[in-house]
């Protein structure tokens, strides 16, 4: 401490003491390179879930995003053209498709074939595997070679999730754990990962903020405001990274949080899924409705570019999750019922 009993005019100033210590003033910063680069991947995988079922109970006047097979295919192709490298194919909640009289396999074949026919771009098909009367119908999108990835909540029956994990992996695909809360991260680890079935990196898709009521079969974490959104997302991501530091993590732009959730995911170096299956809102603080899934892809692309990230191609997506290139897919994936290389 300075000796305050004498003449203060003889005591050194703050600046003199700083200089004696070799301390830099804020107006004399070191070279900017003293700060290392952040570990943020340049590539961001953006996929789209286009079913539009979030408006099935909306007020009169809400848009109908995908009314039938053609509408679904058109929405998917528009999203691919906008930059999405993959499409989540799920016709659940689309009455005209579920009531078309076609079987589950025929509906998947019709939808995926229609998308393939209408686009020249390569894309990764991610299919819902919950539809059907038996295990064969559940897994048809994978066993037929039509789909390459499939989301799976770890809270489904253990014998079913184990069988699904084996089938998808043996056919060269990837299972994405569908996570609605941190508790499901632990379930995935205990019930599937601990058995050594799945390859590295493990793949996860986080679906929080999805609308629900007391009658909902599955509850997705409520995100009441931005701080709740960030803390909930970070908690789940931290639990995943405790299991697999190199995990591939994708976040759904769901519910009111929508684009804000996608932006937060990209800030954290994660990947995103957008689309009208999970939200209809353009902003969380307004009631403006989206024009469609392609709009969400375009907005995420612009945000990614502003953050210095680039949308991945389908080939880059496959490489990031450890899948073989499409041209080198297993023989059954290029069978007549499958989707061959482009």
C-alpha cells in the first residue's frame, strides 16, 4: 500500500505504477492474434421437416403447408433448392396421405420417389420409423434403401430401440437420438450406447420448445423466454458431450423459439433442422406465420453466412456423420426399391 502519511504529490500515479509493472493500457492492445480462433466448424448441416402438421388445429385462415403427396414433395424440393441437404420424411398428421388407402411402404415410396423426380440435387433422406402395423413396416424406409438416417427417441421400448439400432447401422445408416429433455440423454446412454451397437460419432437431434398440452403423448421442454431457451439447450448439449465429446448434434427450430433456437445452435457450433413440422412462427414475439419451410432454410442460410458458416452439401453431411458416400452405398441401398447414386 502507498504511504499516505507523507506528501501525496510525491506518490506515484496509477499510470506510473502500471508502467512499472509493464501493464498495457486499453488504448495500447497487443496484436489481435493473441486470441486463438474459436472451435466453431465452418460447415453447418441444415435439413428440413416440411409436413406442416403444426397448423392442423390452427385458427381458420392459417396456411395449409402440405395438403397431400404433391404438396409434401413440392415443399421438400423448395427446401432443397433453398439449400437444405436433407429432408425429414414423415406424413403423420397429414390426413389426405394417411387416409389415401396406400400402405405405409407405398406412402413412403411415393413421397420419396416424387422428391427424387423433382430435384437434381443430392439429398439425405431422414425418415420417421414409427409408422406401420409391424416392425417390417416401421423399418421399411431403411430396409428398402429409401432412407439413410432415422430419428429414434430413447424412451421407446428397449427391445425395439435395440433392434432398430442394429438394423439401421448394419445397413450403413445412422440413428439420431431424438431428445426432448436431458433425461432422455441418460436413457440413450444406458439403453443403447452402453451396448456398443452404434458407430462414432453418435448422432443426436434435440427437439425442445415443441407445443404440447396435458393430452400430449410426449412433452417437449417449455421455452418461456430467451434465457430459458439458452439454458435448456446448453444443459442438454453438455450432457451429450459428457458421453461423446465428438457427437454430431442437430437442433430443431421448434415452437415459438424457432429461428432464435436455430441461431443459438449455430452460435454453439451445432447443426439445425427447420421446417413447418415443428413451427409456424417467423418470430417468437410476433404472430406472423411463415410462408413455408423453404423460407426457414433461406433465413438460416443468411444467418449462417453472417456467422461465418456455410451450409453443408449432402455429401459433406454424410462425411460428418461417418456414412459412406452415396455412390459407395451398400448393394441393398441401390436395389430397385432404393435410391441409387446421382
